C-alpha cells in the first residue's frame, strides 16, 4: 500500500492555497514555484492538483544517477537534496509531472506527504490515502449509486 495525496476534482476550486501553504511550510516563503504541489487548470472549470503518487515501481528513483531518490519507511518517495545533482532525469520520467527542480537550489523537489495542504484546503478536496482504500471507497460509492438507480 503506497500512500499518496488524493484530490477530488469535483470539489477543487483552483484557489491554489495548497501551493502557498506548501511553499510556506517547506521553504518559509510564499512562492508557488517552490511548492511541492502544483495546481494545473485543465479547462476553465477543472483545476487539478498534481503531486507525487509514490509509484510502486518509481521511475524517478530508478533513473536517478546518484540514488538521491528513495522510499522512506512510510512508503513515500523522498529526495535527498544533498545527493541530488539537479540533472532533471526524474522530472522527465515522472508520469504525473509531480517532480520539479527548485528554482534556487537546483535540486529535485516533490511532495513529502507532510499533510499541510490537506489541513488548510478550504473545500477539503485533498486527503492522504492509500490506493487500496481509495479503490474500496470508489467500489462502495459505485454500489450505492447502482442501488439507488434500481429503486
């Protein structure tokens, strides 16, 4: 079970408070370019928070030439900034676009699942969850919808 940050797109308003809170918590400055979460506008009414999915077979960790990217005891993919050389290989292979290069430090940065964005999201569209639990929640929701339609 790999934990990750789940965003309910039907609830997200695109306020980007998650980006601001993330940069303030991690960098002690309000700067979206230093945030570990990104909000991308897909259509005028669809905003999508992007963060690391902590892939089971993480391409970022596999391609890192210095082994700066590793999985911690929680199952979260982390970056050792002291080992990172800023080559951007991880950025190129991330299937979710969840890794960026810090604009000043020149090292890879990504979500560490600190949970600050979850705590401060005004519409509560963010939650830290594992894929098995999310799958079961979606199955139950689908079953409830099907039962309601059959009545």
